[in-house]
């Protein structure tokens, strides 16, 4: 695949905030101001003191979609990209949120869903009526490939939906099929139509003008499809989606040029950033799409079990793919995946009873000390876990289709309301929460953990405070080292003459590391770690790590 030459545009000294920490907010579940049971923008404003100098020292918030939506994919089915869903607030609330964030030095990242719209979007309503008119080609419409014996139309090719079932939906009104990678209610936009592209860029400029600092691009590598809509090759796999090689429905050769046109618009205003969500693909491709402050998610760490081998392999693979010049992302959870506290504790194997909070704290060190932009998911700072959701309360549509031929993680489990306090509604709402609260909400919450210096929250606060003033952690180079003992990972971060050594233990028993053997001669002092008082090396340079302990040490200068 040919990538456009953008090297001349690369300016390593350009001001940007790729070294910042972003906190993802799922607005429906963060904080409910008006008591209707669903989180909203005023609720976020109410809780901004959770961040900043006296709270979590994050640099940006990413809001999952805030636009009007019928809510079939809970906001990722957008019916108007230019305004705010009344369920979540008003345009004034949004402007106030941006102003309040900026006053506190917090950037605001919006989630842009530009691959598809809701089937209730006015563009689609116009498009499905007729093959004529300005919106006729805004979506991927095609004639049937033929008709079966019963007179039913046959879809144009073999493409399927990632959410299960066929990818093509027949619309008798127009006498054509439209394609949807996701739900039937999320028709795919036609990015080969210049009118659509112009309309999208106008919308993007509108948000930039309103002070938005960046965008997370939903499934960005799916925007373009093969112009001839050829059928995908069929391969072995464990689901209909997995049984196709996605040669023609994602990652088209001209996608890099399209995304550069978008990035150029964002760069018209200095200090903005973007994060592409790589859909259905590997770390190496994330690296190929990344450039400067236009960074790209990769997923290998979201799938790693709590072992040194797995995380070591993920880190090495990512570092190899990105090399020293490209800037990676680091994320362990998001609104589509099992929460890290649940996943990592569950992965430790039968021979061990996992200490959930110890692992959550060590994972915090892991995420905040690697090279790359860290992304935190709301609630991870108190070690929130996945919640069992009964079938009749599931809010994730593909989960209702799950079966032997369609394995699916029910995303309702990781989207439960934020646990703020001990009272009814966990401080999230005075009403009935839209999705059930976690059973541990009364004990695992911000209010309780604020009082406990050994809590997961206290650990995140210490780490974030340290990271904020640490040039090596923010921008430094990273080198993996051999820790010399099993189950422990080691790496250094270097910048401005300062050198940090990070050690993370992945085992439920103590481990002693010989620092001279790992990092050469020199005196090391513990600066911060998973425990309130981190392990210190003894006079002989030996460091005894407690079970699942992670420590950041600094080399004495001179
Ligand atoms: C992305 C989002 C996911 C959504 C899908 C369709 O993968 O993260 O939540 O369902 O796109 O928009």
C-alpha cells in the first residue's frame, strides 16, 4: 500500500500534546445531573474537580459520541453530527463544558463517527427515497447481483456485518441494497462521493471552531471501500466476519490520502490532535497510519493476559512496529472491551488467587510509564470491574445475537455507571440508573478511595502527579531490558539527562532483582510505584518486589 510522503511536514518540535494522558468518558455512564438516570454533559461539568491539579492529573478528556442518536448503538449511530443529543444536554452545555475544561487546562476530544450514520439521519432519509437528488450517492447503494427463484433480490457481494448477519439491506423504495458494516441502522457512507467528503469536512471545521482540541476517529480505516465492491476472499475463521479476508471492505490503497486530507484540516488550527481507531487490524498497520500527533490505537495490549511474557511481547511488537520516530498509544480498556481489572485478574491461572487491586495498581504503572500516549477508561482509576448483566437488561445489540457461530463480548458489562460515592445511585444519579450499577459500588468508589492512601485511586493520583513533571515519562525514549528473573519486566525511559528504570512484577510472590545486572552500575532511588511506599533497593543494589509490585526508579545524576 502506497503511503503519501508526509516527511516534509514532520516537525518534531511542533507544539502538540501527544505526551498527555487522555481519560475516556462514556457520557451516558459518567454522571447524571438532571436525575433521569442517564449521564449528561452538565454531570461531567459537576465532576471536573475529579481532574486537574487537585485531582487526577490528566491532560484531556475524550467524550464517546454526544450527538443526537436513536441510540441503537448507543450514540455510535448518529442522526446529526453537528449538535448535542438532548438526552445529554444542549449546545450551551457543550460550550460550557469546553470552557470549563480549558479553564482547568484540560483538552477536549470528540468522537467522530464518520464511517456511517444512523438510518434516521436526514441524509439517509433523503437518500433512500430516490436515486436522484443531492444525497442520492451519500451511501453505498448497489443493485442486486440477481434474483433468486422466489423473486428475492441477491446481495451485490459476500460482505457481512461485523455485528453479525448479512452486510446488505434491501430497500424496496429505492430498489437497491445499502451496505452496513455494523447495525442495519448504521448505513455506510460513500466516501468516494466528493460531496459527502465536503459535508464531513464542514462538520469537522464547525467543531474545531467551537474549540475542540482533537478527535477520536471511529473505525477510520473502514471509510473507503473497493470502488468495484468486489467480494472478499473466503478463509478459515470462527465467525462470519472472521471467515473473510477483508481485502475490499477496509484498508483501501487510497485511504492514506483521504486521511491526510482530514489531518490537514485539523492542522489548520495549531495544537490539535487526532487518534484513529484501527478497526479489525494489527499493530503494524496502526504504525503505518500514524504520523506525528495524528496517532493511532493498536490493540495488542488489550488482549494480553497478566504475564510478563505476554506484555513483554506486546511491548516489543509495538516498539518494533512504531520504531523510535512514530508515537504509539497505550490503552488497556475502552467501551468495547472487558475492563482491565476484570480481564487481568481473570487471566492469572488457577494456581493463584489474584489480588485484584494489586494487579490494577501495577497495571496503572504499566500504562503510565511506557512510551506513548496513555488512554484511561472512566472508572479504571478505582479498579472498576465488569458487571454481569441479565439478558433482559443487555444494551449492546450484537450481544443479543451471540451464539456458537458469533462469539461476542457483551459491551454492556464494561459500560456501567461510574462509582462516585456510597449513597444510593452511587453518586451517579438520584434516579434509576439506565444500566445497573456494579454490586461493589457501595465499597469501590471515588469517595471511599479518596480517604485511603493505599487505594487504586491514590495510586493513579500519585503516578499521574509524578508523570506530569517527568520529562522521561512524557517524551523519553524507551529501552526494554532483561530483568534477570522470571515474571518481571524492565525498561528504561530517558530524556534530558534523566533516566528512569521501570520494573513490573506479574506474579503473586516476591521477586528480587539485581539492579546492576539489569541496568548497569549506578545508584537507583525509588520514586513512585504501585505501592504507597515503593520498594527501595538495598545497599547492594538488590530490589525486593512484593507480589504484583511495580516500581519506577530514578538514576542518581553524576
Ligand atoms: C467503534 C466503536 C464501537 C461502535 C462501532 C461502530 O468500534 O468503538 O463502540 O459500536 O465503532 O460505530
